[in-house]
C-alpha cells in the first residue's frame, strides 16, 4: 500500500494555498447580488474548494495508491486526477462565460477537457510503459485540440466583448495555455512518465505550483475587478 513521503510538504502547501484562495474569493463575492455576476464567484470558489479537499486527501494519505509497471511500483496520487476532472472544466466555463461563448462552444470545450483528463488518468494507471505513453499522447493531443478551440473559436467570441473584457480574457487564456502545456511535460519527465528525471518530491512540487497558479492565480485575475465583470455580463452592440 502506498504511503505519503517527504513530498507531503508540498501537498500541505497546496492544501493551505487552495484554502486561502477559497476564503479570499468568498470575501470578494460578498455583496455581489447580480445572478449572472455571481456565476463567476460560484464557479471559482468551487474550483479552489475542490482542489483544497483533494490536496488534503493526498496530504493525509487517502488520495494515493500504488501501481505496478513492469518491475517497478509507482506512487500515484489519484486524487490529483479527481481534482482535475472537476476543476479544469469549471475553469473553462469561467473563461467561456467571460467570452460570451455559445452553448456549442462551451460543450465542445468541456467535452474535450473531460476526454483529456480521462485519458490522462488511464495513462497514470496503465501497467506497461508503452501503454502509458500511448495514453499520454492521446491526452496531450486532446489538450492541443482544446487549446486550438481556445485560440480560435473562443477568442473570436471574446472579441465581441468590450475592450476591458477582451483584454482580461486574453490574459486568462494565455495563462491557461502556458500552464496547461507544462502539465504533460512535468508528467512525462516525472515518475509517472518514462524519463524519470523529476523525482516524486520535485514532481509533486511542480504540480502544486502549476495547480496554485492555474486555480488561485486565475481566480485572482478574474475576480479582481467588479467593473470588468459587470461589463462582461452586459451585452455589447457587437455581441447582440
């Protein structure tokens, strides 16, 4: 049975960071009465709340298991994938609502995202190196298609918003693109991939930093201006 090692330090940092992010977002959302504007706060609060719970599960030894690959026993933090399967679609939903995207675009993004995380989870639990890499490739391919939709269709929708909203969308979109491209790199270089360059301790630290940046950092940027969010929920002539 897998146990939590020295990397628990980073798991506790992640737990505390996500919890503080949740409390901050709750404070920012106090006094917001517009139902459409509340959507951004509700979604963002759930992102960090779910992440905090999953990091706590990993730090306390519940969200970890062991997978045998060939002659090696790998420590797999399955709660990390449980986190991603819920939180990454919520991040995309935040971004799509900000851009004023239609239902088809939102459905496409969320479908691609769930497929990406699902196939990535299969990669983590596959029993042979070749199978793990194959599923990692499928998951990474889904990520690239997802990012293509972000840069293309979703960005086109955002251009119909006000200049301030479009600028915030571009900032958040670029943040997600950079951070999400790093996830498969850390995976393939870490203990779950084939290279094993990153030991579990530093692999856990890298994922924690990416998670905090992609969830708390994203939320701070999104919710820092009530004025911009008000403009995001007010249809512009171009959007109409």
